[in-house]
C-alpha cells in the first residue's frame, strides 16, 4: 500500500472515532435534561402540595381571627343588651348575638374541615421532601457520571486530534488536500474499499483497466462516480503459527481463513 494511502486510512479511522466522540459530547446536555426532567416534575408537585398546605394554614388563621372578632362583637352586644329598655331592643340585640354565634360555628366547622385536609397534605409534603432529596442524590450521581464520561471523551478526542495532526504532517500536501476535501463532504468516509472490484460507498463497479491499475498499488485512484479515494486491500496470507489458516489485510486486520 502507498505510504500516503496507509496514513490516510489511519486518519479516516481516527476521524470515525472522533465523530463518535463528538456525538457523545453533543448528547450530554440532552442526557442531563432527561435526567433532570423527572426531578423537576416531582419538585413542581411538591411545590404545589406545599402551596396547598400553606393556603390551608392561612385560612385556618383567618377563621381563628374571624372567631375572635365575632366573640368580641358578641361580648359587646351582651353588654348593650343588659342596658336594653324595651323588649324590641332586647330582641334586636339577641338576634345580633345569634347571628354572631352562627358565624362562629361556621368558622369552627370550617377549621375542623381544614384540619382534616391538612393531615394528608402534611404527610404528602414530608414524604415528598424525603423522596425528592433521595432522588436528587441519585440524579446528582448520574449527572456526575455523565460529566465524567464527557470529560473522558474530550480527553480522548484531544488525543485523537493530536495523533491525526501528526499523521497529516507526513502526507503529501496535494493528497492531504484531496482527503480533507472529501472528508468534509463525506465525514469518516473519504476512502472507499474497492478490493472486490466495486466501490463500497456508491456501489459502482470499477472499470477493469482502472481496477488493474488500482491493484498495482503504485498510485492513488478515485471512484469515477462518487470521487472517493479507492482502497485495494486484499488479505495477505502469512505462515500460521499454530497450523490454522490465517491471513492479514494490508492495513493489519486479522482475517480468519478457516
């Protein structure tokens, strides 16, 4: 295999891995958003329960205040009733007192209702607070794992790009320019295998003469249809170490011939 082509094959392998890492890194914000989604929903439910409980407590305080107001009014009316000079005045004061007493009973009944409603609300809020704290701990751990994985991906990507830059420095400039142009158009697929006489990218059958030239391996050739750099990479038979038939491609990939 030509030295330039061998380097390009390695670069393409690095590009494929780099693209995988970039996709993983790009998915991190979405992954964290999904992790936090349930936590946010549960937090909103807890806030709603807290709001209901707070509203319940405010209304109970308001009813307590109304009871005190009606009791003070009743006390004043009783003092005035004691000074009544006619039966009509006495009955009028009594009617006012009865009305105040009725309002007090309404408030007391409502307070009992509110107390009955507050009990399950209080239980729900306390249990939800415990569950949310536990869930937040799990979510924080999941986020930490995702962030650690992304940090590792970024480090691996930096190492890959450093290695790629080193390889690119050894490639003939015109060949490198062609490869880079094709890589932008076809990420991770600038080089197409044509070992079996067909471009594996666009599936065009290679002309016999072009295929013969390609097999000589002394020059770079491009697919006449898609423009990708063609690779002729047949298995290379080697002496088996344990008596079994084994071969390796020109790029070093092992092929089991059994």
